[in-house]
C-alpha cells in the first residue's frame, strides 16, 4: 500500500513537471515605454490605439533641438541590455534625418520577428528608410511626407492676379520664376517666405551627394550652395524675413494679418506649424491652397521603430498594423487630422474622391490629390546619420550671416567648428 | 590646594573633539564620493580618446596630452578657440560684477548706517534677495521672451518709432552681453549685499563712533575704517563670485540657445565644454581637458586674488597680534 502511494505521488509530480514545461506564449510586459521628441504621435496614439488592459504606456519625450532627443535615446539604448524589463524601451520614434543610425544598429529589431509583415500599400521609400543595408526592416512610418508650397490665396490674388492652384503653380514652377514672383510680391509689400530657411528642405532634399562622403569628408552639394545663394538674394532684397523655421516670428505671419505668401511643408506642417492660421479669431482658414512649387521634395516623417529587448512584441505588431493597414483609423487621420497617411489605397481613395476637400485649413482643395502625385516620385537616397545636426547647425550658423551680424567666412568657420565639436570623425575644410 | 590641578586635569582629559569629527563625517563621505573622486576621474579622462560616433563607442584609448594639444591648436586665422571663450567668460563676468559689487557695497553701508537708520530693512533685504531664488534658466528664458523679435520690448520700441522692424537685440554683441551681465547682476547683488552687511555689522561699533568724534566724514569712515576691516569678507565675496563667473553657463546657454550669439561672443568656457560632453560625440576626453584647464585657471586666479587683496589686511592684523603676544611674553 505504501509503495503504491509513493508511486502515485511520484507519478503526480512527474505529470505536474511535464505540465509546467508545456510551451506557453511569450509573457507580455505590463509597461510599454515609448521615446519621442514631441507630442504629435502621442496624440494619434491616444486617439486611435486601444491599449490592452493592464498595460501602462510611458511616454518619454525630449525635444530634438541640438540633438537632445538623440542623446537621451542613445543613453537609454546603450543601457537597454541592463535595464529591468519594465524600464526597457519598447518602441521609439525616429526622423528621416537620423533614422539610419538606429536602423543600422542592433538596438532595433526585425519586424518579422514578431510577425509583422509590411503591406504592399506602404510607400516603398518608407520601408527602405526603415531597413538596414541588408534589407531587414526595423519599423514603419505612419505618415508619408511629400511636401508642397502652401500659399495664401488672398496674397497670391493681389500679387499674381490669380489664386487658382494651376495658375499659381504655372507662375512658380521653377526657381527663376519663383524669384521673379518674390520680386513682384516685394513690390506689393509682401514677403515671399517668412524664414530664411523656408526653402532649405526643397533644396537639401534634392541633393545628389550625401553630407559626408565615404572618407568622412564634409561635402557641400550644389543644392545646398544654391540655397545659400538664393537666401542671400532674398535677405538682401527683403523677400524674406530672417526668422528660423520654427520661430514665432515666422508663425505669426500665418495670422490673417500676415504678409507672407508662401510656406513650404508637407501634410504634418498644418497641425505642427500652422496653428496660427487655424486660430478661430485671428486665423485665416480657407485662405490657403497648395501646389507642387518649383521643385518636388519631401520633408521629415516619423518612423516607429521596434527596440530590441522589448517584451511587448504583440503590442508592437498591433500598433504597427493600426497605423499602416487599419483603414478606418487611417481615413479618420486624413479627414480629421490633416494627415497624409502611409497607405496608398487610402490616400488614392481620397485623391480620386471628387467630394473630398480639406476645409480644416484649406479652401476645400483636395490636397491629398496633390500630395498623391508628389509622393510617387519620392526616393530614399543620399541620407547620412549626421543629417539632423548638420542641417540644423548650418541653418543656425548661417542665420547670423543672413542677419548681418557676421560675414559669410566667419559663419562658415563657426559651422565647421560646430561640426568638429559634434562629430570628431568628420573631416571639415580647414577652419 | 592640591585638588584643583587634579580636577582640571580630569576635565581636560574628556575630549569632545571626537563628536566634532563624527558630525563632519557625512560631509566628507559625500564630498569624497561626489566631488573628489569625479574630480580625479575628470583629470584621468582628459588623457584618453573617448567619444562616440552615433551609437559606436571610440576608445577609451590613452593619448597622453593630445586632447590638450588639440584645444590649444590655433585656427587657420590664428585664433585659439579656448582663449577666445576664456576672454568671453571674463568679459561677461566683469561687466556684471562691477555693478554687483558697487551697488552691494553701497546698500550694505546704507543699511548698516546708524545715521540713516533705514526703516523696513527686512522688506528691502527680502526684495533684493528675491531674484536669486528664480532659477537662472527660467530668468534667462524670461529675458529672452521679453527681448525676442516678437517680444513686448521690441514691439513697444517699434511702436514708439525708436527702432525699426529689422532691429534684433540678439544680433549685437553689446546688447546680448549686456543682457547676460544684467541678469547676473540682478541675481547676485542681493546675496553680496547681505554678506557684506554681515561683515560690516561684525566691525566694532566703537570704531565708527570714535572716528566720527575725531571728525572723520562719511567718506573717510568708509575708506579708512569700514573698507580695511571688511577686507576678509570682501575677499571671500570676490573670490566666490569669480569662481561662479568662470563657471558661467545657464544664463548665456539658455539666452542664446547654446550658440553664444552673435558670432560666439557670448560663448563661455562651460558652454564650450558642454557641446563636447552632451553633444552628439560625448567626447569625454576633450570635455575633461577643458574642465582641467578651468580648474587650474580657477585655482591660480583664486590664489593670486587672495594674495593681492588679503596681503593688506593680513599685515595690519598681524602687527597688533604680534605686539600683544610679545607683551604677554614680557609679562610672564
């Protein structure tokens, strides 16, 4: 009897051990940490994504000025392996100017590892940007960022005698024509642009060589030189204000009282920079239209990258899907939030819809149709990991030159020193 | 008769000194861990190549004095950047420190003067100390907003026709340096006033009285009695203010967004250090070397200033002491 009892006990124990060893689905974490540099995506996330029960989402937001965001993020990523499961970054946001740095590293993980598949509706360049040199994709973009010229209709009417997009486009479809219109605008007492760097992206995005060559030499593309020459002329002739791209001095020009005709930006620009234009009292909703402008370009874009070590892979997959293939969400983002989403089916539907028009800020023009055409040509090339610091540094240092407080030579020297201090490995011309 | 020395002996043998040591142990532990060790580490780091390219770490490799050499390598036009930023730092500090000390001294004398007998001193002291309670960065942000191109001062002056639309306070060396000096002055003169007042109140009142009876006027009292006797406190104030000045960072950093506008004329040593340390490169080597240079500079200047200013009062003070000792010796 005793023996039988012992055997029974042992058998029970064995069963329980085997039962314990049965493979279970990977345990999902209870805390989801997201690094971001502003509140833009946070807004969409909170509006459209239903967080699974019991999961807390932590937003760690640092501004991107002077590279602060990247520094904080790098610090956290380098510590990722040692961090407690709940403190590990699960997802972080990256911008076109520096996404390569993270995609190429081991700190981001293959999206297929947690079962996400890129949809054929995603824009090709957004996938290329999020893939490393071997073609392994590490994240997705929730937006596509073809950029246009956003102009004030009333000012265009006064300057050109027309505010119809096709005719305005015909008047500014090359930089020579754009300059000529700037002179006309000046005569009428308007500014063509409100920031010395307003046209920067239109030039820099068409560069034919990267900022830094394979031997780490800093190089100036002809497009950058062309931008400097144009801005010199614009400042000298009073065609533009000398404010920075993000300055209040510039955004004040978007009030109804503003005197500036053209702004350069993609769809995210509406919500991000044009709040003054949408101000219920002093704004000028409906006085805006968009056209391609002198040169097609794209600007920025926010990619969501999966951080290696995340214990919330199901949620990652879910989020990625919500913002790339969930058509209900994406349609609402277009209609209500003025976004140009990363789904060709959705944007095509809007572009071909004769009843669709943007009335949140534009005059009812179908801006998606314009962006749809522009987005076809976007290519991902000539990007380096240094772009943010170099673009920002060049603008900051040259702003002083354009404002007249230093000469060009000094401004360039200050820029080279700035680069040297930020990136020890980049070889700059003798400063 | 015999008991007395015995008792004295016993009392002397109880040592309270150990409690003194015990009480200061926490300070020394914190100081060693968080100040002394990092200080040595900084020196150590300055001899290494140690920076990042993106997420890739370079070094640490021992490079000897290379980091120092790089800092003192002149540019193509002959300027040595670190010297330029040192000059900026001192200019910014001096133009703020002169009004700071003059006004503080004046106020300290007024407040302690028995003749003026100013009412409501508590109120004034609080008010002049107040700016020091604001975080420097916040104060700097405030001034930036006031003087920015869309700020109220610009708009007011434009409206009055005093300046035109193209005027920019941040495009002129004089105005930006002026703003920084002004902020430092406003923030620190209250503190200096209170310390100097304490110093003046520590001077024996009878000296002022006897000077007045001897017919000295206010100027003579100030220069012949107050100032010489205030010297130890004044030197303390001056040296601490100087150390603070050499480390000037937050005010110009926030005001000029780290760029030291215009043309880096308001870029201080610590701002220079900061870009190496917290910039994209995380260059501990270069940042360490700058820190060591700042440390040496502070030490040397502190010593020189102390010797120069303190020499006078030391002579005056030690003379009577020596005299007294000798007298006592003769009596014994």
